[in-house]
C-alpha cells in the first residue's frame, strides 16, 4: 500500500563535503548516491586536533559559504590549519548516500526559533513539500520511498550538529537553532536513505511511501 508523501521541490548536490551545494533540476541517482556528491573532502594534515580526519563545518563556521576547495584550503590556513583536498574514497558521506527533509519538519523548527530556516542550512539532497504529512522522521524509518524511477530505503533520522546554526550569508552562529532542535525535536532534522533501485529523479516528481 502506498501514499503520497509530497513533491520534490528542491534538489542539491555538494561537490566538496562541508562546502556550498549546487542546485539541480534532474539527476540520475546511482546505488552509491548522486554521482560526485561529497566526492571530495578537506582533510587536516596538521595544526588541528582532527589531524588525518575531515575538516568540517564544526571546525569552521565559514566553510559552507565557499564554492571551491582552493578557497577552503586558504580559509583553513588562516586559522593555522594545514589542510588538503582528497578525492580517493568515492564519497565522503556521514552515514548514508541520500538525505531528505520535508518542509513540514523545517516549518516546525522555524516556528521554534522564530524565523524562517532555509533548507540548505541542513544540506539535504532532496527537499520535499509534504502533502499533509505531519508525523516525525522516526515514523518513516524502514519505509521505501519511490521518487521518479528511484527507490530509496529510509535508514534513520539525521542527528544534527552545530552546522545548521550558521547563517548562510554571514556564517554567524545562532545557538537557538541547535537548542531548539536538540530540546524540541530529539536533535533530529531529516532522514538518511539508502538507494535500493537507481534511477532518474527530477523536480516536481511525486514522493511515494511504499510500506
């Protein structure tokens, strides 16, 4: 039995992990995710406790404002961190290849902080306009989502760090964002998905839940 969760209204990929995303209108989703998504990442060589690990938004509030790896390397250097871009691992995902957020979840968080939060603060691949669905992320765990020719399997809700608190223009942090999500939304915003059936997706596609 299936029901319509909503409509795909935004689609993004992120060439370099933690840096600015790029909008898409259509894309083929492979078994490992969107080709090139988080295909590169900035790694610490020295000058920071995360030596040998990714240099992320948690480590610098301005990374998400940048579009290219060279800028990111210079920004890290300005904080005394020697970093280099790596692209030897296919994808640098936190947990799963696809992330998805519903506008109803974002609206709830926006109401908690008192202003409109942009979906790209949370760096999703898919942003979906919900069709009357008002349940939590956890309620979709294990569900199959069909979008265009693609079938996803919901793995779990996404637990959030400090990065969504950063303003998209200035990089300034608003602790109220982290506090609201942690205290009022179980520290969750969005869902992680695995790809069960690769295929094409495009803006305007219906998102169907297959139980």
